[in-house]
C-alpha cells in the first residue's frame, strides 16, 4: 500500500507542528497593536515556569491551561510577553512565570500543574500541543541567550520576543531563535527495518537511528554518516519523509527513509545493540514486551508506524497501546 500524501501533509500529522496559527510576523514590532492585543478579551497567555507548561489532566486527556492578561496585570514580569500568533479566535502570547506567580496560578486552579510537555502531550489535542511546544521553544532560547555572545552585555528582547538585541549600543548585535537540525532515519533492507538501542534509554527501548547535523553537512550527508557511525550500515537510496519541531530542548527533527546496501551491521559507542526486524518479528517483540518503542508523539514512532502499515502490519500504535505501558 502506498500512502498518497505529500511531505506537508505528513509533517502536519507529526505532534508539535503548529502551522494552524497565523504568526502575525507583521505585528511583532507594532507596539500599540501588541499592547491592545494583550489586553483584549481573546488574548490567551501560555505560562511557562522553568520550561514547564501549565496543564490539567482529566478523563478526556491532558489539556493546555491558558491565562488571561488581567491575571498578571500590575505584576512584574520576568520578560515582556512573546507574541505567538492567532487562530482568528484567540491571540496567543507566551509568558515566563516567577515562583510566586506559579504558586498563585496553581492556588486558583485545583488539579492544574506545571509539567513536562513531552510526557504530557501523549493524550493532548494536537493543536494545543503545538502551541505549547512553540512557546516552550522560544522560552528556552530566550533564557539561554541572555547575554551577547560577542561582547557579553545583557541582551534585550525585541520584536515581541522573536529577536534579542545586545544592550551595548556600540555592539547592538541581533540574535534570532536557534534550532538544532537533527536527522532521524528508518533504515530498511528488503522486508526488514533497523532499530538500535542506546544504553542510556529506558530498559528494552529500541528506536530509529538519529543524530545532529554537523556544520558543513547536508541533511543527507548527516543521514549517511550517522547511520554508518552508529550501526556500520552503508546506505543506498535516501528519501526525505517529514519533519517535526522537537523543543526538548531545541531541535528540528528531519525524518528520512533509507535503504541499506546489506544487513551487515554491528554495535557502536552510541548503540549497544542494533537489530533488524520484519513486521512479524516486531509484532512478536511488542506483544512479548521484549521491545518498547518510542512514544507515539515522536517522529521516530511515526516513521516506524507508517512503514509497518505499508508492509501490511496494521496499526502499530494500537498494538503498542494494547501491549506496552504508556510512556
Ligand atoms: Zn554585544
């Protein structure tokens, strides 16, 4: 079976994509508009406390909890709110929260908590998981670049949170949000796929191979190098599949399929075990809990699940829900 969808459609299926927001780039330097938008009834604030997102768990899953600007009015903010964009019903801003503000927010919302988005997003609505991921990525960048990399002076937030500018007027260096490109690849050979096990992962976890793109490399160069370094496998054809924002802490995951020239492989410094699986071997390993796969919110799982379905193996996510603990 061939999935007849293009790269954009495939990427939009990946968790944490937030293309549904109009990012309002043209408004980022429009201060009167920003002040008005922040006070409007449709303004929704995404609070972040120590890189954690405000969530509430209920019978229907995990939901994102937003604040209204008047909840923080008159209080000193760590930084000005960051404009995320609009869905034409609400305008979203991200805001960093102090310990005291956190306590007040939680006191007003029994059952809510500041939690790790990666774990909590498994049963979240895709749109709101994407908005929270977008906010988290900007928050991380803003807090990791508080000082100019050239002269060491303090950086100031500009452009509604999307640009940092050195406060030293003689320097005035601008810094823009940073993301680290990483490749992630499902390697196949005939009817088998290659999964590896990093010793730092939870017990029995096997996943697709992945690594950061290095300076001077194309994405495809990085696929070839990483797969060979991690498994000794040499690749033939490489095909781009889809991408995923991955703000844990600051990656952009670029997903590929690649065909191995042979099944010759071995462990490496990074992977203590690499194994080939046919769909029936993978199904059996999942049923017996010999193998625990990556969480379904990851592109690693999506690449594998699509291959599994195309090979005639059915719904891998349903199989994992039935036989593996949710993690
Ligand atoms: Zn500077």
